C-alpha cells in the first residue's frame, strides 16, 4: 500500500492516479483525524444532528482533499485535509444554525434570566433554574448554549485568522509545509497570542477547554469529571469561549494599535 505521505515523492500525474485507486484506504487511514475534528464540534451540535452525521460530512471533505491534493505545493496532506474536513463540517453546521438575529435574541434572553436568577440566589444559577425563569424546557436552554458554542468557535478563528481558509494550521504543520520564515513567524505569533489569552482565563475555564481540546474528552465525560450535568458543561464551555474571544480581541487591537 502506498501511503499518502509517500505520494509527494511521485510525479504529480502518477500520484493522482494512485490516489483515485486508494480512496477507501485513505478513508481508513485518516478516519481518526476526521473523528478528532468532529469531536471538537461536539458541544456545538444541534439536537437534530448527531456526531456520526458530522463524521460523514468530514469524510466527504477528506475525499475532496484526496482529489485536490497537489504534493508539489509542499503542504503536508494532513494539514490540507484538516482544512477540507473542518470546512465540510462547518458548512453542515451552518445549515442547521439559527439565523444570527434569532440566535442573539435568544442568547440575550438566557443571559438576562441568568443574571436575574443569579442575583436572587446569590450564586451562579443552574441551567434548570434558568429554564424555569424563562418558562422554557431544559432542552431549549441547552440548544442556545450549543448555538453559542458554534458561533463562538467561528468568531474566535476570525479574531485570530480573519477569513483565511488556512486558519487553524498548527505550528508544526506550517514548519513542515515549506512556508517561508515570515509565514512561520506569523503563525507562531498567533499561537503565542492564543497562549497568552488562555493564561488570563480563570482556572475553571482553562480546565474546561483543556479537558475538551487537549484531553479530547466528550461532553458527557467532562460532566462526569466535574460532577455536573451535560447542559452545565455546554454552558461553561460557551462562557469560556466568550471570555477567550474578549481577551483575544483586546490583545489583537492592542497589537494593531
């Protein structure tokens, strides 16, 4: 079997023919990557969409990458495929997402109810208490937090990378892709910016993000570790992303000023 990394050593025309013959092997080889990216969106999944549906979309993105990959550009296939996989998943999530105006209206209702209930109880209210205040179901409140997670993930990337389709590339992938030193330095600056912002988050927020993105725990597993409900995890995750975006935005504006 010819692995995808070995394709770059072949003439481009021959490599493309090989890739067409080995699509199934490509799916098997890179399915763990698809699943890993899908897990990063697990807290942003609407009720009508399951993680397996997202994985299916990711496989479509993987096959698209397989068809369009040009090793002569000097970019690792894993980096190229990651962007295509992630893009396919985001496209599907966008189809299921609420319109921005509807989302922000509901989010404002939840935040106002949370603030009012918290003031009355003199503590942070549970999602169930927020739902009672709004006369909503727990599922409705959870859906708001899921949508919040989705929009927060997108806006975070926009703060760091703008509308760049190459957003999210890891430093080691940039270095190995043959990019010029200036591009590598720019990527490192973005990672340093993110690291500094993470350090400014409260410990609980850092723990939530670390458990999900570093330890790769699911929402259910995080709930078990923290001994809270799944809805509470979604709420905490959304809050952490919102705080991180606020810190990052301030840092970016300071650097540009």
